[in-house]
C-alpha cells in the first residue's frame, strides 16, 4: 500500500481529464498531480514514470477507503471533522505563505539582501602558493639550499616533489585559512608575497618547502552561487514580519502556565 502524505501546498486547478475511476469516484489529472507532489520522500526519488504509477496506486487506495469510510458515515465523525479543520487551517496558512512570502519576494529584494550580507562579511585574506613535498627534513633543507643558489622553484617541484601536483610545479591555487593542515597554513600565511620558506615545514604528509605567489583580499561568493540561500533569508524575514503583524492584531493567550513560559521563550524577538 502506498501512503500519500498530506503535507505540501494544494494547487488549485480547473476541471481536467479523468485518469481513473474507483466505482463512482473519479481520479482526475489534477488529483494525480497532487498525489505526485505529496509522495513519500523515498518514492519521490523514483523516475517520473514509476513515480506516476506509485502516485496513482496511492490515489486509488485513498479513493477505495474514502468510499468505504463514506458508506460508514465517517465523514460526520467528530474526530474526522477536527482533523479536517486542522488540515484546512494548515493549507490556508500554506496558501497565504505562498502568496505573501514565496511569490512576493522580488529579485531586487534578494540582490539588496546579498549586498547587505556581503558588506557585513569580515575581510578575509587568501593566498596563492606552491609547495614541494619530500619525505625527510634533509631533503627539504637541500631543496632550500638550491633555491638560495637561484634554482627555479617550479622546476625543482617537478623534479623532486612527491605530491601528485608536481607536474603543475606544486601549484595549490588560492586558498583561505581553514583549508590546509594547521602547520602548513600557519607557515604559509606568515610569509610575504614572493618568498619561500627558509626552514622545512613538517606536517602529517612529510616536509614541505612553500612559496607564496600572491596575497589578496578574498572575493565574496558570487551572487549566482548563493542567490537561493539569500532568497531563503528574505523569505524568513518576510514571514516573521507577517507573523508579528498578525500577532499584534490578534490576542494570543496560552492558558497552560508551563506551555506559556516555553512558548514565550521560543518566541522571544530575535536580536
């Protein structure tokens, strides 16, 4: 048996084609679309055709038992009415949320919030570096001596490094703090642009000779890469604003003392 969850937003559609019948009850294309939209998360991962079959199977099961429930008069059951009232309120909430939050967010609002978040980011330095990795301290010291004598760092990396990137001259590209092992990072960020380490740097991988090619302020994440996360922030703030406005217009009273304290703690205004 396939279970169809009730979560999700109801999408209003015009009368459409009937795709199946269960006795006198009809399943329309819009019914099937709703069933697909509300499939269990595991079933939602199925390929489209299998997903349609799973949703149809579930919709048929629902109609079968709904018809049986109607024949027993369960539509008038007090518990059923209470559950339906709760579901109706939840779906009204979702519909209102979609109209006044999801659909109300503009691209200009998202871009403005992105600029605000970028402006608040702390400045972060990133460096571009190369390294030569060898097994022993003696090997690393010998390489430093060759660099002191004027040997080219890239050629030495290609010749002597044990790191897989030796063919690129030990190039590590740009990186910020937190990307490398601590010993390597501490040494690299303490160096000046254009300098190489005068003593071997030991890490769990061996001994490194490091050259810092460049230092610069790290660029903020590109808008396109974070637009969806920023949109979520805008939606959250818009939702909270709507909720606070609704609370100001209505009286919310929690009668249970313990619940009231917990509710107030959870709903304290965000700083």
